[in-house]
C-alpha cells in the first residue's frame, strides 16, 4: 500500500463514518471511555476491533508479539495503568490467535539475535520441551492462559484492577471465530 492508497482508504473511511453519523468525529473528539483493555498479538491478521466489530472508542489496545505480559515492559505497564486508573475499563482481554508466529519461533528455538530476548519471555509461557506433544494452536492457547495469570499477578493490576474481569480469548485465523478460553473475576 502506498501513500496514495492510504489516503484513498482514509477518505473512504471518513465518508462512511459521516454517512452513518454526521457527528461521529465530533463525538470522538470529546474523549474516550473504552470498556475494554485489550492485549493482543501484533500479527496483522488479528486486529481486535475489526474481528469483534467494535466501533472506535470501545477498546484501548496494546499489541506485541505473542501478546506477552512482562512487568519489565514499560510500554505494557503504562498502558495497563492508564487503562485501569484513568480510563476505568471494565474488562481486560488477552487475545491470542492460532498459527502464532511468535509462539512458533519460541517453540522452535529461533536464533535471530534481535528476537532472542522477546522469545525468551514467550518460552517461559510454554510447557517444557519434551513434556508432551503439543500443536502450535494448543501452545498458543496455553500462552494466552499464562498471560491471563500474569496480568492478575502484575503489580498494577493488583493495585488498580479490583473488580476488573480478565478474559483470555483465542482468535481462529482459519475460520474467524473467537474462542474464550478463560474468564475470572478473581485476582
């Protein structure tokens, strides 16, 4: 996609939004009050608002490879803090997906120097090698469950997340379905 195509797509978006609601952008300008904080994979096939048909303003989203929760990741921690303390989100969603390249890379011991630190985090979320015969999609589901556990233990969630549900979901790229794999109001 080149610059001209980006502008054309944007003009189409603006037209569609104004055709549905002439005051759409006036409302957006007033601020945001999202219901959801979403931690999603960076994969280009799994945009949270698109696959759930959520309108702009409903999801405050943080994305990284294989939807990882890491207390040492300042960007994630800042996003979680802002979502909980300032936006008052009601639900946190960890959204992984089938055919996850980050999980594949971690499981297959990818040796790209630039990816090693991140893949090390992913590996910590997966079962020990040799402990069973796992498909990539099963590993991805286990990764989502582990990230839900990590959010609940995260100091920011511990301090500001009382009453905020944490839900783990798996988006199936092969059929477009969203599977909920966890849900708990408990810390």
